């Protein structure tokens, strides 16, 4: 059985209605898309993005007859502002983002996302293009690797690990990289809750898929596509993404961006979003975490386009 993270919370907020139009920016295995379709059929429609062609094929198969009412785009949601209007979704009533990896991607060993399986170091969500994790590990400078480990993984031993990696190249498989880190990271020999390579793997995955760049391009463009009164829900799984979503929502909810000490407003800024929970994140319940431990780091933020906004 497929379990979508924060499913009820997302669907309660977006509240899909018959005849209306929705976008799921991250189709995955189609859980949230299924809920959007169930709410908007028979005469509404849904456009779902995924940059992973396998995810699209599997979700369409899983959705069965409902997939006939679904438009899919094999594209990064970074291009949502161009792709959605070109497919007839120029103004929509609701948008869902459920960021990061799917369980299918994590649990398919040959995709190279996990050190639980020995496989080529790939990590691309879109396997039709772009540089693999092996490309980065084997070609980037020590300084660039260190920066990636620090920025995207908050890896305190990034300096040492970048040097060890550069000295040990080429490194082509998940286990070769995981073992190298385990053998060289201080404290790795002691029993730990998480594998010593967890942060490096996360950092490489974020870099390979330009996950923050996609969000920085895609989220403002998605807000642009919302009709007045349209609703957006964004689930993120690490603090870098969540901080970006929180700050963007906060800025779009302001009605003035003049410096605080300025008495008369001179900016032309108009409030774009209304934040019903004062920008507080919604977290999974204890029951949800018990049933699906991968949901534990999920944070959902919600917003509504203000009625007078264009
Ligand atoms: C967490 S899963 C989504 C699960 C889905 N909500 C469900 O209920 O089944 C995230 C999906 O988003 C896709 N994805 C991640 N970043 C993307 C991007 N920038 N553009 C398009 N798809 C992306 C991944 O390939 C993955 O299939």
C-alpha cells in the first residue's frame, strides 16, 4: 500500500473541487495526485510533474482509469512557469509540492541513492540528462566537494572527507564511497544511529539534482500560476528547503518591503499570499511517524493567493 506523507493535511487544505484545475509538482507514486483527481473529477483536471520518467510510468499504471484524466509532464518543476501554461494550465486553483525523493527511488538499488545497495553512483532523478554523483565525486575540486558537503549536508568532517575522496579517485559505486567514508570519518567505528555516510550522500543527491535551484525557480513561478484564492501546499524534508519556503511565503505575505525606519511607504510591493497559520509548519502526527518513519522530518507549509492579487 502506498502512503503519502501528510496526505490528509494537504488535501484538507487544497480542498479540490469538481470542475477545478490543479497541479501536483512532484507526482512520485501519485498519492497526492490521486486525491486531487478524486476531488476534481469528473470535469476538473490535474497536471502532474516529475523529472523521473520511471515515476511517471509507475504512477500512471497505479492510478488506472483515473490516469485518463491526468496530464503528466516529464520535466523539472523549475520550468513550471513555462510548461504548465503550454499544456493549458496557465491559471490553477491549487498546487502541491512534496519535495525530495520517493521511496521507489530510495529503495531501487541501481538508482544509486542509497548505501544499502551496491550500485553505480548515479543519484539522478532524471536519468536522461545531467551529471551523476560519480561525475561530481571524480571531477570536482577538493574545495568544491568540501563546499557541497558543508552546504547541503552540514557535514562537520567535510574538509577531511573531501581530501580522502580526491586522494582515492576514481570512486564509482555507492559501497566504495560509503566504505571510504566509514573508514576515514572520526568516530565511525563507534555504534551510531545513522550511517557515517548519510550526510555526504544527502549532499551529493541535492547537488546532482540541483534541488534548491529547482525550488528557487519553481516555487515563485508556481505562486504566479495560482488564481486569486488558489491554495498551495509545500512539504519539505530538510531545513534548507523548509527555510527557503518559509522565507518566500513570509516575503510574499508582506504588503510593504520598505526599510522599517522609513515612515512613508515608497515601494510598489503588493501582498501576494495570505498565511492562514501565520507561517507555522504542520508536522506529521505521532501516529503517522509510527506508521511511516520516513515522514518524521516532513514539514508542511500552506498559503493562499490573496483575492485581489494578479
Ligand atoms: C516525495 S516524492 C512524491 C510522492 C508523491 N507526493 C506521492 O504521494 O506519491 C517526490 C517526487 O518528486 C520528484 N521530484 C523531485 N524534485 C523534482 C523536480 N525538481 N521536478 C520534478 N519532479 C521532482 C521525484 O522524482 C519524486 O518522484
